[in-house]
């Protein structure tokens, strides 16, 4: 499987225009604050980008960040600008052709940024323990449309859990299926290379996250994918696929449900670039200065992470009021690009 993926991304694809789905993000759809970062990245690096989402969470200044499946380095060089000279970004990839592009333009980016804070490692995201990366040494780990390509996703998340600092975050975009993918799709080399064959059924992803110690995965953004090649659409039949961005926090006391302890937070409006509101996930957009009721997990995601100084906290864990009404288990993704996110309503 590794060799098949290497061949597809190292030889079969020469640019994002060669992809046969709408997974790769259109530059016009990216937020305004991200576009100046792209302007500072070499054109060849940009051309060989195969991600499906945005993996640049806020408040990264001075952080140590790991990019799993970094490819030619687009996200590494975007993140390098966000972490600044005091931070570091490490990119890991198994495809030599992609890493060659990333490394070849490293000096170009260092001159443009005024600092060299990146490095690239050849390796497999299922075998992170074989790389010179210390346990508990990363504030944030990111990945952009790569976990689906791994034949051992449990090993990937186990490695991430080991490398994150307590309170650290795995912030990643990937492709998911609306149901379990049949063997005929999993074993098709083109469908696998297009990030469809290896896509997890969304509920199996939640089980995987729980199994590896990430008790409460949070969905940040999602969109349905269009299969632009008719021959591929015919092979997929009624299967539906979605691009989604999740954030998983390494916090020991998180629960697997949204439990109500009568708590609330007030966002101070102090996260750089986010003066009016702060978005934790699709259900938690907190306006500056407004009391926002939260569950115990959300409290911990804010109080026990790098976001803590930017919030006031009301309440504690001394009394339990049950689960928040409306926190269900239905498909969490939108059926169409302009529909209301699933599960919108009363929730923590």
C-alpha cells in the first residue's frame, strides 16, 4: 500500500489539477487571512499541494508543530510564518519526490521569511517512534488529507498521542465516508490514491479516536465532495464522501459525552486575528464579552490548553446536571455545501 501511494503522489500526480475529486481546496474559498501566507510560498510547492482543508489553527506563535504527510511542504511553509522565529515546524513524508521539492526550496523560504525554522524528515506516519522526535514535544500536530491513506490508522493516532504535550492539539483535515467503504473501493489503486478507498466511515473514526485516548473529537468544518470523473463515480455507486476538519485535544479528563456542570466561559477577544469571536468548533462560536454556557469537556479544552489566558471561567465541576439536550449521534456532516450543519441546535 505504501508503494502504491508513493507512486500515485510521486509520479501519477504532477499538480493538484490532476486530482479527480473536489477534495483539493480552491484558493478562492480560503479565508482572507490565509492568502498572504500563500503569497510567501514558492509556486512549485503550491502546485504540488493535495490537501483537502485548512490546518492552521490560531495562536501558534512560538509553538512547535509537526505536519504528518507534509508532501511538498505547502502547509509547513504556511505554518512556519505563523509560529515565527521562536517556533519550529517539522514535516514528515514517505514520498521522496515530494520531499525533494520541499527541501529544494527551503533556503528560498528562509531568505523570504528572515528565519529558517523548518526541517523535513523521511518517514512513515504509522512509525513515528522510529523518527528522532521526542515524546511530549509538540504543541500542535497537523495533517492534511493523509490519515485516510494510512493502512494502520490506529498506529497513526497512537503516535500522535505520544508526541503531543499535555493540552496539545491534533488539528487535521481528511476525507470520510457516509458508510463503511467496501473492499472493491478499498482495493482500487486510483480510488485509494484519490483519498476515497482509505476513507473511514465517520462513526468508525470516532471509535478510533476514543480507542487512542482522544475522548471528544470536535468537528470544525465540513463539506461534501464531488467526484468529477464519471468513471470513478460509477465505481463508487451511492457512496458519499465528505471533507472534514477535526481537532482532538490531548486532555486526560475528557469524557465521551457532553456533560453539563453548569459552567460558562467569556471570551476576552484577545486571540490575535480574532477580536470579535473565537471558534472552537462548529457548535462553539463565542462572541467577545458574552457569557457562553459550556460542557465540562469544552471547559477543559479552553482552560487546560494554550487558549486559557484568553478566557474568563465561571463555575467548576462540583455539581452535575446531566447531558446537554441535543447532543446526538447522527451523521455530523452537511448533506450539501449550503445546508445547515447536522446536529445544529441545543448542544453544549
